[in-house]
C-alpha cells in the first residue's frame, strides 16, 4: 500500500470535479440508455464474512460449467453478489462511510477496511496496532494511551470512534484499549464525516465491527499467543447455521493479559460477544446481539522531560529535542532529553487503577416492503462504568532536581439508548438508476462524572522513585445529558454506466444539559445550563470508472463538532458555538492485473474553523482556524505467486491560523501528534512446501511531531520494523482441524527507543514506544 497527500488549490479540485462531470454528461444520448450497472439489491440476509472463500481454480471452473448447464434449463436465480478480494480490500463495503451499500471503490472518499484476515496475518493485537498499519494514521500504544489516534492533522475528540456504526461519545473520554479477537473488521473514513456519524468527525471516523453470523456450515476457531513480556492472549469463536431453519449465530470470547515494558504496568481484557440472525421469511429478518467488555490496567503515563545538563552521560539524543519551560512548576529545563535510566520507570502510585466495564445490547429487523423498498431498523442500549485513580503528572523540577507529581481521579457512569432506522428506495429516474437512503436516528445519553476536588501531590527521585500511594481523595460531581435527533438523506444517481453522482445531507439537533457541584454538593457558579445546536452537514461528489478497474473520484464534505475539548466537559464560560470543517478531496483508485495489484491516491484540503485547543497543561485557547493539506498513496501487488509487496506513505501540512492569545501566538504552529510523514511497507515470501512456510518483514517510519501547541519540544522521527514467520500445518497432521498455523514474530526488531505519543494536557512527559519483544502464537480452524 502506498499513500501520499498532495496539497492542491481549491480551484484545481473543483475544476477536476466539474470537467470530469461535463465529460461524462456530454456523452451521446445513446450511451446514457445502454445497460448500466446498478447497485446490488438490498439483501435481507445475514451479514456475510468479509473474507470470501477462495476456491481453487479447478473447483471454480467446475462451478462455472455446472452453472452453465443449469442455466440452459432453468431461469437464472437471484443471488447476492460475492465480492472478489483485492490487495487493498477495495471491494469491501464500509457501512460507516456510506449507507448506500457502496464498496470502498464506489465511495467518493478515502476509506480503508482492515479485515480480520489482515489483522491476523499482520499480528495486530489491539485496535492501536490496526490504526498504525493504516495509511497516515498514528496512535498511542499500550500501556500508554491506546485510545488516542491522529490522522490528516486531527487528533483525539476530532475523530469519531464508532462501534458497529454507533457513536458513544468523545473519543478521548470513552475509547478504551480493545483486543482485536472479536472484530470482523476496522473501517477508517478520512476527513470530515458528519454525514454518517454526526458531531465530532472533523478528522474522520474509525468504526469497529464485531464479528457477524454467516449462513452455512458451522466453523470454529481458536488462537493463543505468548510473548517475552509474559503477555498472553486466547480466543475462541464459533458461527454458522443452526438446526433451526433460518437461524444463524456467532459467538466469540477472548481474554488477554498485555504486560507493559514499564515497571508494574499491564492491561487485562475480557470480551464476550454474540449475535443471532433469524430469517423469518424471504422478506423479513430479525436479529439480536449482546456484548460485554472489561479491561483492568495498571497504567503508565510516560517518562519526564529532563534537562540535558542534569542527565549528563545518561542523556539520549534520538528520542526528543528542543527546550522546555515546565507547564506544571514553571522551572526552565533548557535543552531537554529523556534520561535512559527512566526507560522502564513507572512514576504512578502503587494503588493506581484504570478500569472499565461495558455492556452492549442491540437488536433490529430488515423488512423488504416491496422489490424496490427496504426498511431497516435497530435499537441499542449501552452502559459503561469507567474509573481512573492515578498519579498522572510527572514534571521535573530544576530547583530540587526531583520529579513533581500530581494525582488525578475521575469516574464515568454512562447510559445510552437510541434507534437508527433506514429506508432504502431503488428507483429509475428518467432512465437513470438511483438509490436513495433516508435515515432517522435518535439517542439519549446520560453521563455522570464524579471527579477529584483535590489533587494530592509530592516529589520523588528521578531514578528509583518511591511510588507511594494516592492519599486523601475528595470528590465533586459533573453531569451531562445529551439528546440527539438527526434526519439524513444519501443518494447515488448513475448518469452513465461508469459515472455516478453521490451526495447527502444531514440535519441534526443536539441538546446539552450540564450541571456541576462542589464537594458539598452545591451547584457551581453558572450551573446548571443548557445549550442547543442544529448543524447541517453533508457531502457531494462523484465517481467515474474511466476504464474497468480505474476509478476517479472527488468530493466536497463538511463536518461539525464542539469547539471545546469535548461535549461532556463544555463549560458555561467557554465558547458554545460549533466548530465547522470542510474538505475538498480528489483521487483515484485502481485495481489491475487480474486483481493481483491495486493502488490508490488522494489529495485533500481541510479547513476547520472556530477551533478551541489546548495551549498546554489544562488550559484552553481559541485557535481560530486549523488548516490541513496533504496527499496519500497506497499500493499492494503480488507479482508472482509466492511474493507479496505493500507500502503506503502520507504527507500532511497541518497549521493553526489566527491562533492568538494574551501573551503570545501559536499561529503557524502544528497541532500536537501530527507528523508530516508517515510511511509503512511490508514484504512476504511463501514457500510452497509440504508444510507451507511464509516469512515476512514490515517497517514503519513516523516523522517529527510536537507534544503541544507551543511546538518547543519535538518528538523525533523514528523507524521500527517487525519480522515474522508462520507455518501452515497440513490437515493430515491433525485430522480434526482444517487449518492450523504456528507463528513466530519479533516486534521492534532493532530495539529502537522512541517517543510514540505526547499528551498536550500533560506536556511535561512523553510516552515511549515498546522495546523489542518476541511472540509465538498458534491458530486453529475446524
């Protein structure tokens, strides 16, 4: 996969769209009347696996001959289209990118779908691992900030995280570390995406799709892994058709204990998910799903920035650079470094905890009202209990040559109920194929947030700190109640067999009610308060398949989100207007060489206005506008059967504009955790021996980033690589097992020490990436 982003003026993007549109519309009338390729009919059926079966050539030929013989004597049956896999998975349908049932290649936007098969082959254990393999995306990592993402110049709550297409709240407050074992796929939509997922999607959306039932024989799978940090993972899954006609199921359970490289850090996860699909008739299907997730962690909050003069021979040169005046204690550190004696140090208190329990209930139906009219509806309920009980600030003090610490406590009790209903209408408009989806959604969210009213603190030695305990805790409470109703329309009109106009509009109402009390339960000044917004967002674009497999696209899309850090914490004295975002994007997607090669390219220009950003520490400033321009290029190819090659590269130029405040200006600065360059590449070779063996290597390059809007501390660029080898054990060895695979993997093979993330609210410390680890795993299917 290759990914590059080029900045192109708005006029170029608009001209590209307009000229291409005229070129297509100006075709002879006869061309508009010839056979077209409409979207496949909406199927009232169980969701199918995104990993279609790959029959051997001989078997496929036999199927074609048999089909031909049957067609001579019987009408051709209507069957769902089976997508042929491509190197970049562009035949997959991403429901978080469009409700029209479009594939990635048919969508006028940049979309990636990382399948369960890719997750398994690349050894992605958590959703952070998945994100870091995508084009131009970086993420925090366990045991640091596994829920933090950055793409196209935007981070944290500017990127919506969805669970089976449902948003539960701002990413930087609701996302948790998640194991990939129970996931069918991860969908990534780049750029403003409020049409589909609503408020909060200025930078895009990441959707986690739970494994789905399939129709057919029951298939079981189990996998296990263990690494040199004494981490382990285990998973069992089963799915298929039951003895009850029309009833399909899927069940998965996974357990993991991921130990961190820092002292006394770990995360334990437990996930159980299940779904039943029941086809009552050819026109009606009902379904229900339930999921329980739990994670328990001993947290790591980073290594403190330290003066080079203090560290002396223990100073490192390749992790961070720059100068820094502590945001926490005000001391001037001068030129800074990461002291090599702190690589594995944990400055958290001994009684720290980081815990969450989540429960999902979902259910719905799909009803074909008429051959061209389909109604879908799902209701959902979600509940979560989360808590953080930590020391979270580690600030070096030059006056005492010690590390100043500050405690933090917060808990969440969250309840969410809602409904999403779609009506899909396939029609012929003046001889042109058209699909229209009308969506009505509503939700009610109740969020209670007890938090610390005091922040105990102390100072400890830089080396071998006396970690101590949390100490006295007093609490206060905040609440947020959010009503959300939205009506959206999305349409695809095929003007010719190869040219389609695609657009949509979303009208949304957001009602917020907030309250905040002190330690005595008395309401704070200006509380409670209410606020309503009614953003209108949308998308207009086109796709043009110039030749078979080669598709050009362009789009204009808009988004909206809360101007402050997130809607749960919006205060009455903060600006209560919405931030708006828009993007111009154009690109090309090309699959060729009989599906053995594929590449994609996109260029975009995003502008976000009325930005409210972190100036460092716990303070927020009006940042005016944020501009982000770039290009992405991705490619994958199998030139010969044993060899696979893939690579991607992304370039982004992200800047603040009009970011002035009392005492200074950040205009022209780059937002935190936004590298100009992100590149990934990989290669593998398969030996077709009696026990097939595959060996591979992957590499990742991340450019310089800043840890705060001040841009005084640079997290230096880094390159890391993994190597792996797996062997597929023939069925003759284990008769009861259809597929068995043993894998050995080395992560960060060069043992590179690097900064993976910087939290702009805690700019005195840097989160380090994991060192070299060794892992063995086994997977079985039967």
